C-alpha cells in the first residue's frame, strides 16, 4: 500500500491527495476530492489536521489517524475501479 499525504483546502472544500517517495523532499499532486464525493475522507483528514495543531503533538494518535485516512482513501480508489 502506498503512503499518501493528505491536506484540506477549506476554500474549495476538497481533500488534496499527494505522495512523496520515502526519503524525498519532492511532493507529487495526485488529485483533489470534493467533500461531496467522499464526506468520510474529508472528515478524517480534518481530524488528522486538527491532531497536528494540538500541542504537544501525540505522534501515536497522529499515526493511527493517518492509517484511517490511508484506509478510507484506498477504499475510495477501490470504488472507482
């Protein structure tokens, strides 16, 4: 399973999906997914983002939520194929 990077564009209400090879500083845009197309993914990434803004950052919670986002996105891809 690939590791994807997620962010939220609150202006367009989209999940921005990117990837970066391990050890690389280059990030490649994959797609933007409108909130209406996958509400669960949108809310999961909002939660992931909020975890990064808490102080101190709890990396175990972050990693767990990232796994959820990875799984929801993978399911999203499966539905498209």
